[in-house]
C-alpha cells in the first residue's frame, strides 16, 4: 500500500508541499512536516493522530519540508530523523555560517550583503528552528521499517530518497516542470564549497534506479516519469547556460546576479538562490563531460546531444 499523501499550502513560490504518512511495522510515520505555520499545525492535528505518531523522517531541511520538526518533537515527543549532512548543520552551526559567508565573498558579494544574509539565517528568518534531539536517517532508522535510504544531493547537499517496496518518497529531487537552484553551501565534511554539480551528476545515476517505483514527490501532483524529469532538468540547465554563458566570461557570479536583476530590489535570499544557480552553471561549463558521462550511463544522452553540443561548443 502506498503512503498517504498530505498536501499543505505554503507561502513559497513552489506552492503546496506534500507530506506522506504510513503505518510501518505498527508505527505511524510521517515523511516531512510542511512549513512552520499555524495552518500546517492545524492540518496535522486535524488529519493525523499526533499522540500516536512515532517518527518523522525528513527528506531535506528546507523550510517547507522540515518546518514543524522541532514543534512535533517538543509537543508530542516524536523521534525526528534528519539527513546526516543536515545534522552536521545543527552541530556546526557557526562553522557553517562562516563557511557560507566565505564562499559568497569568493564569488564577489560585498560585506554588507553577507552580514545581512547571515543575520537572516541566524535569526531563523530563512531557516526555522531545528530539532535538538534528532537521529540520523542514514544510520539510525529502525531496520524493521524496511526503508532503503538513497543520498540524492543536487537540489541540496543533504537530499535523501526513501524507498519502500514499490514506492519512493523523493522530496525535491523529482519535481515535474520545476528547475531547482541547488543552494551554494559549505561541505562540513571537507571545509570546502560543496559541489552541487558534481553531486547532481552522481545523483542522476541513483534517480535512474527509481524507474520502476511509484514516485511520491514533494510538490506537484505527480511526475510524468523519471527519464522525463531528468531530461527536463538538463534541458533547463542548458537553456539557462546558453543565456548567461557570455556573461560568465567577464563577470563574477555576484555581478551576473546584479545584471540579471538589472538593479531591481530583490530579497537577499532570492539573490543567494540566483548566485547558487550561476555557480552551478559555471561548474558545469568547467567540466561538461561529467554530466555527459552520467547521461550516457543511463541511456539519455542521445535525447539531449544536439542541444548539449551547441551549448558546450
């Protein structure tokens, strides 16, 4: 039996978010929580028996997916399972912020911008409260749940896919007609910038392994298919690369951001998202053969070859 889908409205451009509940080995489990809003709390209270909820399993720590994890832990004593890399963000919060600021400075952002963005993040304006007594999904999930946990970074460095018998809960790694900007961030395992591009090239191989599963996405009602989603994502990457390729020859990523927004006022986090996308594109242009090889391994490169060759020439 497939997990039950729960759709919760959000204020974010991506629209409503899906959480999923299932009874596994007698335990009521919730995958993701929705955003940290009163509406989301009301939905969960009215739809699920939270007194019987045993565990919350998070696909990745973006606000619309884990926003109520700390609340569920505090109010109902629920065990929270987070991706390992998100767990590191809790344990090494200040180190992470220091690293993010340095990375953004390296791509050309000025100190005033960096200080303001850091303050937003540090005061939970962008990232809500994290649970303190969490466990690590990759290591601590009970074996009796029978879940396979697959790291699929690319949208963020921490994305996990949870696989049951014939289904896969994919968070934001498989979204219909949505091109995702992977967040520019530090790799707390190495102290260096996390390469979203390298990670995504590896993730493509894992996603191809889901071709026979019923995909339960984090947004939109369904996906057309795994191959369709991979091709759509790469096509959008190539289209956006073609538009800014010449700019990247002369400008830093921060200067490209300002050029694209043409001086219009934008929230700090929107500029951060755009910078993340631009660095992803820059990394792709530096090593397009990595993406090509991944697509060849899953027999999809022929569908993209003409456009790929034009953009990377």
